[in-house]
């Protein structure tokens, strides 16, 4: 989460949505400072914000979950930056790598698992993420597929004159651009059940070559039901310990500068 008192904005950095690249740029160019944790949510901000801060312009990034699933798989397969074997990043030590993350990582590592094998094992329920409890509080949503244009629009809305383009950063190693290389025929039906409700809610589409898609009604019902439980859990039961400032990380660097 990044806040700028000069431009009166709050950026909510959702996982796997270019939040690190945007956070770094907002910090370097627009007086943005770390606030709470890297992936803190609006309801956490609301509890501690001043009356004036609650009027700030709020924005976040929405990304196609089919891309997120591929990105997560490729990051785990490559053990990007050594994150999944770094004890300091484990959630019980104040980081963000959960036991579930490690279970998936170990499955891929131990079995040299393909994306299809990984997907069939771990993606069995209708997909949802923190967007569902974030975007309703946003004044503007950057669509990841239009990130360069939407990022500039967001900055213009807060009064930045001639904002510079967002630099490309943190590109996932090994990721193929064509999703059809991941979402093969063998996992197509499961992908429809998993992603269908989310895609419909946020106006995304399945690959064109999949033809006409009918999302099962049961998947839609499960998506709505689990969505309600997710909101309740996040807002009233789940605790979000403040993340440690990890040496060498972008957010860690910003936190140390804030402390000084």
C-alpha cells in the first residue's frame, strides 16, 4: 500500500498485479510512501486513516485470473528470487509466503509438474481474490491488460502533470504469452468452472477459440457463497501482521527510508 500526501492518493497493491513496479514508481516519482503492509487492504487503511486521508483518491489494478494462475505457477517453477525457500518470507516469520504456497511449490519441484498437472490438483473451486473486497472502495481501477494507458490516466486524475510511462519491471521468467499453451483441452472444462464466475463479474472473456461458453450455475452459486465468507473472514477474523522489511526488496527499501 502506497500513500501520497502531496497528490492525495492511496494505491492498494494487490498480489500478482504489477503492484511492486507501480509502488516503486509512485515512491520514486510522486512522493509515495509505504503505508501499513505491502498488500494491506482498504478496510485496514480505513481503521487507522485520518478523516482527510479517507477522502484520498484510491486505485488498484485488476488482472485476468487466468494470467495470475500462470504467473504464480511460473514463479514457483523458477523459485523467483528464491522467495519460496527464503525462511524470512514465510508467513509465520512475518512474510507473505504461506504454507499453501510452499505445498504448491514443493509439488511442482518434486514432480517436475506441468501447468496442467498443477492446475488440476490445486484449482478446484471457483476462483476469487482480494479484488472482491478492494475494488468497491476504489475511485479508479487499472486494468492490467491496459496497464500503461490506465496508469497514466490514474495519475492525471490526481493532478500529476505529464506523468511518465510506467517502466516494465519484475517480468515473470519463462512465461509464455499465449495462454492456450497452458489452458489445453484437458483442463478446459475445469478452467470454465474455476474462472467463469470471476470473468463474468469483471467483464473478462475466455480465449476466443473456446467458442460459446456456458458457466455452470453451481459454480456461480459457489463463487457468490464463498465470496461472502471471504469478506467476513478478511474483515472480521483474519489478522494481517505487518510485513518485515526484507533486505534488498523494493518495499523494504521504502520502509527503511520511511523510518529514517
